[in-house]
């Protein structure tokens, strides 16, 4: 991805799917942003045996106003889990899941997923609802972008991201997926 081909969205305003067509997104990335099906499965199919999922970090932390608004709840804290999806040695997607305390209380097993893919795990359960995706260009100064690019040799001006709100029997989880510059390079 080339940052010069992307038009930043002022002050990280998440846009609904219908606005994505009005934004300048690289042609090879657009189908992945809007594509149907689980991203983990799509990457497994594309990368084959070269696909890997790596848990980078997980910690408890405070939820900011953006988290609370997207989750539609007022919990003050939750579990954050950073995961990388790789194709070969290249990180293609950085995922950050935000699981509020109330959701962890209702479903404590979520804190014990380990290397299991959250989307695939939840896909096999009943009572899971997924909101429509929202999209944003996250600047390099954004905390999540900085986490995603922490080991990158070349740091772009920002990354395209999408997010969705999952509800497991009504208990919300916020999932962000950031697409790194190596994405799609086989």
C-alpha cells in the first residue's frame, strides 16, 4: 500500500461501508476490506501453509471514549489482545480485539483463547451477531497503528483499517483489523 494513494480521514472518523467507495483505497486492498467471509479463512486460503497467527500481546487496560461508543456500553476497562496474521514471514494484518469487563464476566473463556482465531472461534457458536464494518485511515501517530508497525522497517504515514462490533449473546466485543504495507505481497 502506498500512503500517497490514500486520502486520510480527518481525526480518525470511522466511515460506514457505503462511504468506502468515495475514499481512495488501493485497488488490491479494496476487495479485502469489503470482502465477505472470515478474514482468517480468506488469508488461510490465499497463503496456504505459509499462513500463521501470532499473539503479540494481551493486557487489561482502560477503554477510551471511542471504544465505549463503538461497544455501545460504559465499561471502563477490558482485555486488549493484539494478534498478527502472517503470510510467510510478512505481517499482513494486525488485529486488536477489545473485550470489555462485562463481556469477560459473562464469557470468561474469552481470556483463554491463546492462539485460536477469535473470528473462527465465534463463527462456530450460536448467538453471535456482527455489525457492519466501518473503515478508517489510521495515521501513524495513532496508538494502534504504532503497535501494528512497531517492528516495521519502513513506517508508512498510516494504515487502512476496518472494525466491527461482535455481540456474543448480547455481550459486545470490538475487533479492529489493520492492513499492513506487506499485505498481498506473495
